[in-house]
């Protein structure tokens, strides 16, 4: 089948006008730029891209989103979201819980609409979208590298001279004589984490370029610049996720089946035994090892232990979405010696477990954990139906996503969830890119 026939069978965005395609291309480029530069913009830009996708879908194939929703992953994800709303009904702060459940539903809906639109583009448009995404990501990585190397010069200048981008909270910033002089490390950690989640789809987008020097140069530039951002940052979570993704990609190159089995096993163990595994390091006294950084690793071991102990109060249904905030856990003054949970304000308050697996057990209970387990296993099974190269990339992204969740941020942060869903929508764009790639001409004897 020729590339022209592939394009004709899938629909052509040109039939609905070049302006709409240009809007989609610009938005996906800005979205990828924002992932590395301003991750908190992701939910808003996702919404705009989804709106453009709706117009495209209505003009070409209004039933396409339904086809994605009725896949095993769509059904499993739908069941999980339905439970989020049920769980929110008995959360301590029901209004905040419903708000977060609604945000998850909205972001997932955006991802499905965007992914549906990707599948309707023809060959030239698909390559165009991938190129714009790649350009945006490269620019975002360059911006982030400048911010890391020279201590956030752009954001400091904008905040001090144009518009205040950050609230002057001592937890987040250092202010001298009314002027912002320093952002705390975890602010840029968000950028690096979002970048790591989008890195593998970005590497796959290089296939949109002409094969040869340009393609190899773009791939090397993106990989090396992203690696520099990761290793120069203070985000241990992103470093671990980077290595996890690399290891799974290497394993996938040897055997896709082995990669799938390893990930299914690891996901099952992590999901079913998240509570005892979270408490184990602190029980073994790892927090007292002198080489363990007390403010990061030591703090997490303490948080995991005492959040894990709370799971047993409501093991079936959990505390409800955002229930971890109601525990009012405080970090102790000495993380290496104090073992009892602190309830007085002698350290900063802990609003979430810094572990998505543990957070699901704590806030959604065993019901939520089993639904999440099923969702992950179904996703890994469905990934196995993708073409080999995209399949390997998807396995790598699954590993990156899991490691980010294992020691990173709050599951309900919209920028993080937005990074997750867009990264997976981007995998479907990478799949479509392979589908419409020109095939080698048959030889005279074929």
C-alpha cells in the first residue's frame, strides 16, 4: 500500500482547512515546549489542543473517540475514573475530592480526543505534527538547560520585571529586599520530571525527519540535552526514571516479551505490596544510614512509614481523595533518629505520601489499588499489539511513569497528571507516524 493510499484511507486534515491544522501544529509544539519550560501550563494547553481536536473529529469521523474508549485500556480507565467519583463522595473534603476527580476526567478526555485526532491525519500532516512537537520539545529542553546552568535567569527576570510568576513563599523562593533572588530546587524538579515523561515519545518523533544525518543529529541533540538537564538537576526521582527507561529500552531491544513480563511482574508486586514495601526501609533503619540524604531520601522513608501505617484504618475504601492531607503529618527535626510520628509543628507539614502506589492504597483503598493494578496490566497487554519500535518505546515510558510515581509528586497534581496523559497520547502519534511512513519500493523481482 502506498503512502497516498494510507493517507486517503485515514482521512486528511487538509479537507477541513489548513488554518485548523496550523493551530493544532502550533499548539502541540507549544505543549511540548511547556512540558520542559512551564509544566503548570500543560492542563490549559491540553484543553486548547483538545478543542481543536474536537473540530477535526466532527468534520472527519465523529465516532473515532468511541473506538478508542471501547478498547481494553479505555474500559479499564473508565472504571477507575468512575470509582474516583464514588470515592470522592465519602472523602473528608468532598468538594476538593470531586474537583480532583473532575480534573482527572477532563485531562483523560482531552488525551482521548487528541489521540483520536492523531489517528485521522494523513501522512504529511502526521509528519508535520511530529516535527512541530519535536521542535517544541528541543526548544523547551534548551530553555530548561539555561535555567539550570545559570540559576533560573529567565524566570527571575520575568518575575522581578514583568509579571510575578511565583508567590513569594519561603518554601518556594528566596526574596531579598522585595526581589526574587532564588527558586527552590523542587520548582525546577517539576520541569525535569515532565521532560523525562515526554522524552521517549520525543525520541520517536525524530522519525518524522529525513533519514540520515538530520534525523541522527536531532535524536542525539534531544537525548544529550535532556540527559544534561536530568543529571544537573536535583531531581533524584527523574534520574531514577531516566535509568529505568533506558534499562527497559535495552531489555526491549533484546526481547519485547521479556520486557512485558518483567514490567507486569514489577507492576503487580508494586501495586499489591505497596504498603509493606513502603514501611520496610524505615523499619530496617535505612533512614539512619549516614550516607542517606536526610532532607530527601530520609524524609521519604519517614513519610512512607507513617503514611503506610494509616492505611490499615480504612484498608478497603481508603480515606478518600486528598485524604493524606487530613492526617497532618509533620516531618521531625531529626529524620535519622526520631521514630514516632510528629503531630506538632516542629517541621514542615506533609500533604501527600510522595509515592503514588502508597497514595492509591491510602486514599482509594484496596478497591482503587485493584482497579489500578488491572489498568496497568491491561495497558501492558495492549502495548504488546503495537509495532515493535513503538512497543519498545511504550514499555520504556511505562517504566518511567511508574518510577516517577514511586517517589515523586502527588498523583492529583494537574500538571503531573497532564504530563502523564499527554505522554501516552504522544505514543499514539508515534504509532501513527510509523503507519504513514513511506514504505520501501519493491524490487523488480518482488
